[in-house]
C-alpha cells in the first residue's frame, strides 16, 4: 500500500510558482530530454562525461534565453535560479564527470567564473596608469594578491612588467631585486618552487630601513607565500575556505582532499561570505569534498532538473547505490535515489508542461517503479483530447509493452463518448481497441436514446461487414422501417418489419416497439402487401408479450411514445401504474388491428 501511495504522490508532482516561466523552462526540459535519450539509447549511447558537458551547454543556452525573454523583475529571479544551477552543475562536471582527474585548472577557472566580481573589484587601469607609478597606487598590492589568489599569473606578471621600468623604483631600491626575481619566476608556469623559496628566505632575512619598504616587503611576502601554497596566509586573504582550498591546490598539489584541508582549518568552514547570487557554500563544500549524498540533500531546494540528471549520471557511473526512505502517510517506502528524483521531475514535465512523452520516457528508466508511475499517470489522464492526441498516447503504450493500458484508455474514452451520446465515436474507440464485446451495447444504448429523445442516429455510413450484433441488426432494421414509413414506402417497410418479427433474438421490450411501429403496415395491407402468414407471425409475437411480459417490459415503449420526454413520473409507484396502462393500451390497440387484418386476409 505504501508503494501505491508513493506512486500516487509522485504523479501529483509540480513546481511552485512557475506561471511566469512556463514556456521558457520547457525549452530547457525538451533539450535536456534529447541528451537523456542519447545517453540511454541502446545503440551507440554517448558517454556520461559527454552527457554532463551537453547538459552544461544546455544550461548556458537557457541562461541566454532567459536574458532575451523576460522583463526585468522575472529576469532577475529566473536568471539567478539558473546561474546557481549552472554553478553547481559545472562543479559537479569537474569533480565527478571529467576525463581529467583532479583538474585543478578547471576548478580555479570555475571559481573565477562564478565569482567574476572578485576579478573586477580593483581598477586595473587606474593602477597601471598611476602618475607616480603603479607601486604607489594604494590598490597595487591588493590587486597583486587578488590576481595571485585567482590563479591569474598572467595578470600578476603583466603588473610586474609594467611596474619594473617605472622611475618610482629609484625610491624603492631595497625591494627592487625581489620584485625583479618574482617577475622572472612568473614568466613560466608551473612556478619554480626552489627559486620561490629562495626569494622568500632572502626577503625575510633582509633589513628594511623604512616603514614603507617594510609594507612592500610584507605584501610581497604574502604574494610569495600564496604562490608557495601556504594555507594559513591563503586563508587570511580569502573570504571562504572553498577559495582558499582551490588556490592552495592550484599552487601545491600536496594539499590533499578538501576534507583534509578543512580538518586542518576547522574554523575556516564557518566563513560564509558568498553572494546571494551563488549557491550556498554547504552545497559546494559537499560536492568538492566528494560527499555525494550530502550534496544531493543540499540541492533539493532547486529545480529538480538538477537532481534528476545528476543522480542519473552518478548512478550510471556507479557512484551512488543507496535507497532513500520516503515518508508516505504514516509509513515509509524505500526508493533508489535516482528513481525518486527522476520520477518527481518527470511528473512535473507531464503535469505542468504537457511533455508527457518525455516524462514517460524518463520514468521507464526507473524500472518497475517507473512503469507503475506511467500506468498511474495514464489511468488519471484527461481524455478530453482530440483523436490524434489519444492515438499518440496509445501508440506509445503499444511501443512500450503497455497494450492493456492503451486498451483501458480507449475503453474509458468510449465510455465518455457514451455518456455524451456520441455513439459513433464510442464505436470507433471500441473497434480500434478490439473490444468487440462492447460494440453491440452501443447500439442497445442507441435504442434507449431513441426512446428517450426521439432522435435517430444515422448509421448508414457503418459497414455491415464490421457490425453483426443483434442490437446493431435491430437498430438498422428499425431505422429503415421508420424511414420507409415516413416516406410512405410501405412495401419496403414491410421487408424490414418481417426481418424483425421473424427473428427470435429481438427482446420482448424492443419487440413491443417493433409491433407498434409496424401498425402502419397492418392498417394498410394493400400498400404493405403483408400476408396472412405475416399477420399470424405478428400475432404470435403479440401473444408472447401478452402472456410473458411484465409491465416493466413496456417501459421502453412508454418513453418511445411519450411526446413530452421530460414529463415522466418520478415515483416508482406512479411509473408502475403508467406502465401497466401502457401495456394494456398496447395490447388493446394492436389486438384490434390484428383481428381486422386477419379478417381482411381471410375474406
């Protein structure tokens, strides 16, 4: 029961507050599905790493689309959402789905990309063009340290090259050799660590003759320490442990894992200076630390596009294998991590974006649980759609071994058509689904509809080769009988009449209508050319009704004859009395005409 309830809960999945973003989000979801499809196709699927890259590209395209599409208020909210998703996805791509293990260069580029304001905080042109030389600008060293922290050795080198020829160095001759030495080192990367250590040692041992020189020396030592991978100095100059760790790893591979790093510097994990435009640090910390399940838990507040595709890739790489316990009413149900997020995400695609085919394809990658979710969705499908749309769904069922589900959809649609008195459509759906046992009941309902409304349904377009049930045959002959009588074609009408009264398959309550309708032929034997044998056959059917049929068998005839279809006795007792009268009136009226007809045929 818990699993059934879980499936029901899944199928109600939706995203809150998506009205503004409905159309544009669908673009991301459609494109992502194509990648998902390529990843899971049986023949020549793409690799997990390639899929991760393509998902990343799709996210970037989505951000560009958002910027083009939305007005300012919605733009900010939606753009921020996808910038955060992009930051998380790119980090996952580097840590979990990279062809190059421990790609620290990619990691520092990622950090710089999501924190681009750090690069632009200082006015580079103002520093370079300071009238007294770059070194005299108050932001010279903060800029140099910042570029070092961001791994932008190219910018540090450019700064030093621009500074060295400046005349201001005549006033800073004590520090000049060390800056020249640093400039020489920054020309090549990786840095020469031996030379770097030597510069630091010499600078630390040097004498400083003024506070200004001492300030320059301390700042230069900070740059050298960061370049050496000094963790404490790096932490002092960064605003969070993630940046510090990436920077230290960039310059010193022996730093180890992020977990080891934070264990050495526990207080650093309390830093939380990230912008509101970026994902919370707990998310990024978990990913960098390789704590996959914690990372998944931290990401549940985002669009589940992220978790659906992330857990799918992790599962394919055999990096996650746990089930999670999901509360269901007063119980819990155990579900594979990947399946849980894909099922909920897929249901959202179907429920809010109308992407049912994509949604069901996602679900089919979740084993039997996904199959049950598809069936549950289809059992609740709104069938107020056109024929082509429903046929497309049923074809999908047949293609995915859900033939019985497709049949049920057609049966439900046929039942809806029956309620709407759209009998031709009901016949179409029963025939298409090969539910031949229901077809004749449609014609039975058509007979009742005729009695209740006086409306005939044109069945001339229906092929007799396809329909051979008793109620089809009755309705066809009864309809033809009525039409011929209306056109005073009594001889042709008699042919249809004989077919009905000579049949042993016509139920008594319908035979009453047949006989009543045929009175026009009995009254005019010359035109109808009914014989004595015909009259005796009719009289035999009349006698059977007289002896065997209760008053209830004349209910159909009562409605058939009643001109005011809405004026029907509501109480059972009243209706019973009316039906008794209807029976007697039928027997009296028809009996008289049969007697006259027999007298006429005998004379």
